[in-house]
């Protein structure tokens, strides 16, 4: 069979190309078939199947058969896989995966892997969507390219519209099968958009891409009209160089075989600002999509790029960072920390600031909507780290009602030595036996709460916000007094050292249990240093 396809090769003009059907790969996926075809006409003999052609409609005898969606990398011929339109129309939504146990300490974006099918000795993969990034540094693209490519997005440094591309309301511009669109992820001082082609327009409904974008199921991503500037042929995979213009509507469904949306639909974005103070003062303002996967990833990329653009990213440095996340229907989340290392400090800062955003967006609490994000960063080129050297107490034995001092000595570079202390009063009625005293840095002191977070995730938005606001900073050290007794967690609340009768009942339950029962926690004075290390001593409580 022979047919025609429609796509844009230049500007916004939709042009036709020829399609020769070669056969059908049956059951290439779970109850999914792929039509194999040879494309020709226009520049395709030179470029082959291009990135940006995803979704190009194919017609057989004047009827819509499907969309160009897959290709063979490094192919010498423009052989494409066509997604049948039946599967695009009837596909079931991909369920949204709730990750309520997101790691709030070391965030790493977990994007879905690129789908592929085996065809003989070749691999038929979904055509990558060019992700045009404007305002991001080259180092940012290199740092995050592996994650983006694994998800089927090919990061390209260039322009993807600008702050003018964001309209107060979507434009009812002309859209037809074969038109280019750009799914907008960021606008403002930073911009990002993923390009593809429209397969079908039915009233105000739109089908595009012929494969999933990120497979997020129900979503809300704005899309804009895209204009092809030129085509770039490549031995691996050619692509369209394009730029985005006015908003047209919103993508509301991101499914395994297509994305779908509505023309004229408006999508709210999250306003964000980042201030960087170092060699100079720099202010950045942008808006990004509300998405459980993309919002934390974009936050991480933005912070890394802005530090890279104004400061150095290699060599020793100390970075102080604070973040305020405004939420609808819940108190703000405040996060601050200090980082110092010989190398890789910007990466630590970017991941740590994205972590609370990820914990919120992947929590599964629909009431927790991020209203805005504000970040402030101060950079210096020295290495400001103090390591815990020793810990001791003023007394070895104490009685209820006694006071004793806890001392900690920290050492740093060039002979810097800092000694700090705090005082604790043993409460009346305290049981006899060893009382352990652990002096630790912020991340080490967070471990107990982190274990509880993993074992028993927060049951409501209030518990999550309380957990995030309670995370300790590396700017100071913490003194934790504890006993060797089990602690249980029920309904998201901690039950430390319960009475023996209750402990017996709890031991028979399936509640989460952890060793070490916290008696009290004290803070040592902080400063503009990163405190690291952990040591434990003990005193004996006598009757």
C-alpha cells in the first residue's frame, strides 16, 4: 500500500511526503502493533526520519492510518514505525505513580526509560523529542543530558520561545494535522520546550506525538505553535531546528501511545525566582510547569545553571542556600543549608534544593499545590568546613536534677580550632542507666527522622510539611541524648520509650520499630561553616 504523510519542513507550512507500507510488526508491545513504512519526498532522502516528526499523520486511501512515531538509529534509509490511530484513540491512561517515600536528602530525577521494540537485529525506538533549552548553560546540558535522553528527550541548546511566548490566555491560532507544536516546560529568563507534530484535530481536541512524552497519565502542560527554522541532517538522528511562539492550549493526557490536549485550555504555572550573590548580584525570574516529575527536575537544572553562569563549578567553594516554597492550604516550607567541598558543590546545592520540591510533588497529597518557589544563594571561593574532633562531658555520673556540660571540639584547615558547649539538666524521675550523648552534623542528625519517613510515610500534608521544616542544617551541630530502648511509629507519630506494659503490646504489633529512644535534643551554636562528623559518649544516671 502507498499513502501520504503530513509534516512541516520549513516555517509553519504543512507539506506532504510519500509513504510506502512495508508490513506490520504484530504484538510489538502488549497488544500493540507497529506499521513499518518507507518514507520519501522532500528532504527525507537526505535527512531520514527526523526528531520533531513524531506525530506526523499518515493517510492511506484518504483515511488516517496512524502517526510516525518510531525509527531506527543510524539507519541509511528513512524507515519509520507508524503508530496505528486506533491505539492512539483507545489507549488507556498510564496511571500516575505516587512516590510518597521520595528521598529528601539526595534528590535524583527518576524519569521513565525510552520505549523500544526489537526488529530483527535492529532496535526500533520512539523518535526522540528535541528539547530546546534557552538560558541554560552548556554545562547544564552535559550534566543532565543522560537523564533526559533516557526519557526520550534530546536536549539542544538554543531558544524555545521567551518570556513573550507566555500569553495571559492561549491564542486560538490555526492548528491542523501535520502542524508543529512545542510542549512548554519553562518560560521567562529560562525557557524549555519539547517539539512534536499534531496527528489529529477534532474540534478543540488534539492528538500528537504518536508516543508518550513522559508517560505521566493525566497532566497539564501548555503547548505553543512551533515554527521550523531549518533542518539538520545527522548520521545518528536528524532533527528540526524550531522556535516556539504563542500558546495554543494545554496537553492534558500523556499516554503510552499519544499525548492529547485541548485548544484554548489555560494552564497555571509556578513562578520561581533565584538570587545569586558572589562576584555580583544576579536575579532570575521564570515560570515552570506543575508536574510531579518535571517541577523538581527543572528546579534542579535552573539552580545549577544559574550558579554555573555566574560562579565557578569546579574547585573549592562554599555555598549558602535558602529556599522558601509557598503552598496552597499549608504553611510554607523553609529550607536552608551550607555546602563546602573541593569539587561538585553546585551539584550538591542543586540536588538538595530540588529535594523538598520532589518530596512535595511526589507525596500524593493533592492538597499540596506549590504556589511559588524563591531561592537565594551566596557563593564564596574558600573551603569553610569544620570536622568533629572530640566530644566529652563535665561529669561521668549524674543524678536526676543534676546539670552537666557537653563539649565538642571541631578542627578545620590552616589550624582552625573551635570548641562549643551546651548544658543539660537530667529531669526528675529519669530512669537509672546509661544516657548516650551523640554530637552529629545536620545530615547525620536527620537519619533517625529519615528512617521514620521511609518506614512510615506522612499520613497527611501537615505531617509532611512538619517533617520538611524540621530537617536540620549543616550550619550547626546537634546534641542528641538517647537511651537504648525501642521507639515505635504509629499514624505518623513517634512513641519513644513507652511504659513496659505498652511496649509489650507494641512489640506484638506490625508498627514500625527503630532502636534508640530520643530523650532530648540540643543545638550547638552555628556559623558560616559546614559542620561534619559524629561521635557518641555516655554518662551513667544513678538513683
